[in-house]
C-alpha cells in the first residue's frame, strides 16, 4: 500500500468534508491503516472524530478584541490622527518647551534687553503661564489682556501697556497701577 502525501485540508470545510479528510488521514497510519469504514474505527478515534466534527460545524469564534492603539507620541501626532479621522475644529500647536528655549536664547543673545511678550499675538493661557513662570514680561494692549496676565500672578511691574490708542475707561486705569505705560505721539 502506498502512502499518499499529507496535505492540509482546504478550509473552510463542512463536517462531512472534515470526516472524509480525517478518515483518509487516519487510514494512512497507525492502528487504523486497515480500517475501511467509520464503524470499524477504534472507539478513541470515533470520539476524537465526533469531537472534531462538532468543532468544525460551529461558526468560527469572533476574532479577539484588538488592543487599543498606543497613545500618540506627541500632541502633533494626536492632532494629525484627529485630522485623519475627520475632525473639523480649528486648532494650533504650541510647543511650550520651544517657547522656553526661545526666551532663554533671547536673554543670552541680548542680556541688556528685557523682552516683553505681546499678549495679542497669542493669548493661550498655557503659553502665558509658561512664559510667566520663566519670569517673562508682557506687552498688553487692552484691559482684558492686562486682567488675563494679572490673573496668572504676574506683578504689574512686569507688564507694559502699549496700545497706541489708550482706553480712557476706569477699568483699564484700575488694572495698571505700578505698570509702565508707553505713550506714542506722532508729530507732523
């Protein structure tokens, strides 16, 4: 008797196809070599065949849940992922460490100059708080900007009120005691 080469079964298969394939496989080796029918199989092989047939006839189990994607490596990665996912809200990226480095570079390059950050450029609270904690001074052009910077604990001595059009409101005057005021006057 020549042995047929063992080939993996074509999947998926019905229980009947599985039984036929398994009988063929068993007929090529072991104590079942001379067993032509199912009824002549040893009981242990019958039990194994029935168990396997019941498993083959079941629908496949659902795939295991996919692990959550790893968190983005940076804020920029998170925003890029949000854009790819269809986010439409406008946003901007502020690198607070870069802001600290730039302030430090300014101070090293021009130690005799005291830089004042123009709040009107970007009044993001995280940026202002970062600069305030680094001892930065601020250029404010409105009472709202003055209040915003003062709410971070910045003393008036580190604020310059530098709007060419001064607001006469008492609220603005109350906001700036101890603060420098820059007066710009153009002459013809």
